[in-house]
C-alpha cells in the first residue's frame, strides 16, 4: 500500500541511512546521552501501557473495524513505511481512514496541502471516507500504533514518524529529530497538531530530541487526553 515515489525514497533515505542523517542524529545522541535508568523507565512504560491498552481496547478495535468495513470497501488497517530512530525504516500501522489506494492519488492532491513544508495535511481531504473523518477527529485511527510501541518501533511519546519522501526534503537540522524514537503523541500533538506551522513543528521535535526526560514524557501524556477531546488540529 505504498506509493512508488515513497518506495524509491525509502531505498535512498532509510533503507541504508544516509551518512549525513547518521552523523547528525548520532551527534545529538552522543552529546546528550540520557541516563540508563531514564531509558529503562521509558521502555518499561511503553511496554506496560501499550500491552494493557491493546487488551482493554480490543472491543473498540472490533467496533472500529466494523465501521470501516461499512463505510468503505478495502482493508481495515493501513500500513506504510515510516522513518524511525536514526533513519531506520519500519512498518507503521493505522486504521484506514481513506479510500483504498489513496496513496495513488497523492500527486493529485498536493495542490491542496495546507502546510508550509514537505508534509501533506489537508483539512477536507477528498480521499477520506465518511467514518474516516470521525476516526481522525477523535484520533482513534492512531490506536494500532500501540502495536508499533509494543514491538519497539515507536514510543508512546516522541516525534511523529515521517514518510521517507518527507525526510528526503528536510532541511539538514531537521534530521536531529531522528535521534530519538518516534512516538504516538508528542509536543506537536498537544500543541495544535496540523494548526502548527511546519517549521514550528520541526522546532518542537528537535527541542524534544535534545531535552527529553521521564517527567517531560509524563507531562505530554497528561496533556494528550484533553488535546484529543478538544480535537484541535486533528484532520
């Protein structure tokens, strides 16, 4: 379910991380190595919460699956290659909110992009099916990423994992955000999400990569629930 352009970018950007990407992310990691106890605590929290939520939310997953099937033909889940820590690629999961094959229409909707950077965000994306709009407004489409967290591809808190084609167009200093594990929620998500200008979004992620600590993660997690209920920038 990945467009040809994204696949090509993945081969050059993340299949074997570019030296520039490796150097910059490694420099950040080396300049501020978090204490081992912090890293253990972060991973332990990721494992416990993701496993617990996957069990508790199983009925919700089932209801969402039914809603997607009734709203749009095609698979329940959408998977895509994303760029993770230090430029390594991984398969990322979401509930499908767009029509099946929406990635093939990417070039046709670029002119509708409402961000001032390489990421694509459209408030009223014509590719989104009816139930997909509900899932996006409530952020329920993100729930399958709990599996990514449990697997160790992602963390509960961290920068959002970008598409290979987006990373290929980053300004060099944006690559610093790849020094940490990507997350389901983060500073961008609790600060307005798609309403935040692209440069501000990247600045938040770079700041997080340089300053993360367990208390900061707990603060972001605590702000995530009210941010989801507000639905600000969730499209």
